[in-house]
C-alpha cells in the first residue's frame, strides 16, 4: 500500500486568498496522488501475469 504524504496548511482566522490557494493546491495534489496509486496493484498483477505467460 502506498503512503500518501500531503501537508494541508491551517486556515487563517481571516480570509486570505493566498491561503485558500495553498489549501486548494494541497488538496489537488492529494487527489492526484490517490488517483495515480489507486490502480497500481491491478497494474502489478497484470504485469506479473504477462511475465508468467510469456
């Protein structure tokens, strides 16, 4: 299983556009990491099967 490491910045008491962008980038990064690692076990199984059958 893959370990996902993403640091989410703490929201500030007052609205800060820059802080919201940082949070948005961190969430987007986490989503990208989850999407790219979700199918990895299936890919590994397929590669093993292809290697065995070759």
